[in-house]
C-alpha cells in the first residue's frame, strides 16, 4: 500500500485531472496507480542516491 504522502500527492495531481475523468471508478484506479508510481520513483531515487554515496565515499 502506498505511503500516505504519496496518496496525498496523487490526490493533488488527480484534482487537476478530474475535470476530464470519465467516472469515479476510473479516478480511484488512477489515484492508486499514480500513488504507487510515486512511491516506486521515490524508492528508486533513494537507491540511486545510496549508490552514488557509496561510490564517492
């Protein structure tokens, strides 16, 4: 399950997109997918940052 801050960020982004969303089910599914994508991106960023610190230190 995505972190609460990713859920909030997904809500913020989807608020902008909701004007064109066909229905609530699509909006909820998009919110979940977006929150998961944000969480994965943050995780990858931490891994890359950790790798860079290891190679420079």
